[in-house]
C-alpha cells in the first residue's frame, strides 16, 4: 500500500480519497473565490461576478466615505441625476422604459386607454377617489389577480375602477 504524503491545502490534514482536499467541507472552501478588501486588505469570499470590493459593512462605509471625499464619480452622478427627468426612457413620458399599454374602466363605464399608467394617473388625479399610488397599487393587484398570482385576497376593482386589458 502506497503512503499518501499529500496534505489538504485548507486544513493540512492528510488527503483521503478526494484528490484535491480531505473533505467536502474543505473542497467547498477550496473552490470558493476570494477577493482582497480594498480597505483592510483581508481576503473575503465573493463570487467572481460580484461587484463587492469590501469584506464588511464597516469597510464598505469607509470605502464610500473615501469615494465621496475624493469626488469620484460625483460629477458624473450629478449629471445623470440632472438628465434623468428629461430622458424619454426614464422621465415621466409615454415612452418610459417600463411603460405598458393599459385599458381601464372608470366607475361610470368610460373606457380609458393609456401607454403609461402612472403618468395617466398623475395627469387625471382629479378623477380618482384616492391617491395616485393607491390607484396604481389597485390596478397592479387587479392585474396580479387576472394572471392568477393572487390566489388569496383577489381584487377585481378599486373604488369602482376596473382593469379591462393590458399589454406587456
């Protein structure tokens, strides 16, 4: 019988049948990805696709404080925040990136068609009995009920308003 002189790279125990590590627990640690913390330089476990650069919340706070003190990306961030409301994909427009076609019925039976429900609700807040957020939540619950995603607490109308159709 041949003696096994190789040691586990994690715990330095002799290797058993597993040719990489002595146990599955050590193998899990061995195959994990580790990154160095940009603040304290300790190694921490994170997937390769993770954008994490710090090992803890304390280091994260310090990293954000240093970035703010250095002014890194602050000019670009201010420019993006200034442009956001006027951008047709992110501002309050019919062309918003998340806008969908909606057909809703008012309590008196009038059919209303819109491309961006939140924008339509803001523009027609005088027709609503509640706030814009309450109305949007009501229509969202009606849609979830129609899709079968609300088996309990089904919602078919909100203060007389009904959802006739929507497009994704």
